[in-house]
């Protein structure tokens, strides 16, 4: 049952999915606020838009990460996708995925859309953003690299069960559109990834503009916007914590092999 967070309580909403709800304008949303609230402590806060529509990911968007992977700094952004049911909520234990011996973490700013279209100009792009969250683009790095060498799609390396953990969303109506803030990830208490949203090569409006040239975007779509440097391997039992200042945090664990 979807709901919205109001301080320490969750207010239920009378719509089947959050995607339906966020597609409404803010005035129309109020009509779907149930009088029933429940204490937050009785809930696991799930990923923001369930079921979400599409998950798009930006291939390369922080200079230091492009350098650590040995790629071309000047290339324009490109996109790949994960499936909507690959989202995992905050607190999830993610089974170590099959076929890989090199599962990597990539902490990313998540953008969730409340509307969309084709060919959205950059100066109108933020009008389509519902809110922001923190996510991890889990990657079977060995399979991704093998696919790259063979000039095959990245799908086997990027798109697998549980590969898109995502925090609860913060609506833009509450936090605005953050263009700066530390983005970080630690494993078992040791910091591994660190960057700042100011280092994004392609900004959120530019990403929406570029992506909307190749596909029609819509409410419920989620965009993972690329990762800063420091990506590294994960093992069963690892505890991951990550966050973006001003947006939130996300904690997940890696479990035994699936
Ligand atoms: Mn990524």
C-alpha cells in the first residue's frame, strides 16, 4: 500500500501506485490523501515509486570514474537500462548475483520523474522531476568488461535481479533541485567512493534533455545519473552505506550467493 511520509507518520494514499499519484499535480494529489496515518516505526520504507516504469542509467558522468576505468573523457553520455522489478528498498539484503566473480558498487544520484515527453528542452527538464534519492547501480564488472571487449550490449553486466537498490525519495517540492552535495559510499565502515554533485559532467537537465531525444520519458521513470570514482568489489556479508548530503542515505547488505 503506497503512502507518503509526513514527519514520523506515513499517510496512506488512495491510489494503486505511487506512479499514479505523482503524475497528478499537487492540488489533485490532496484528494487522494487518506485520513489514516501509521507510525513510521511500523514500516519498512520502500523504494520510491513501486512499481516504477523504467530505470535508465547514465554510462559515464564523473571525470575521476571515467579515468579510473580508462575511458574517453570527452565522449557524450550514453544510456542503458535496468528493469523496474530490479529495485530493492533501503535495508534490503541482496543475494550475491550469479555468473560473476566481481560484483561492484556504484553510488548514484537518483532522479524520479512525475511526467515526461519526447525532446524535452533542458530549460524545461526540471519541471518533470518529482524528486531525488540515492541508489546503487550494482554491476557485474567482469561480465560488463567482457561484453565491452566483444562489442556486445552491457545488459549481462548491469541488468540482473536486485541490481538497483534505491532509497526513499525526497520530493523536489521539499528539497528543491540539488546541484551540489557530497555523494559517498562506504563498505563495512570504510569509505570507498566520494565525490560531489558539482562534478557531474552532464547535469540533471542535460541528462533529461539527451535521454528524451532517444525515448519518451514518463511518470514513474527513474534515472541513475552516474557514479563518482572509487568503485570496487563486494563480497557476501558486506554492509554498504551510502548517501548524498541534503537527499538521504541508503543501507544494503550483500547476502549469500543466489
Ligand atoms: Mn553506473
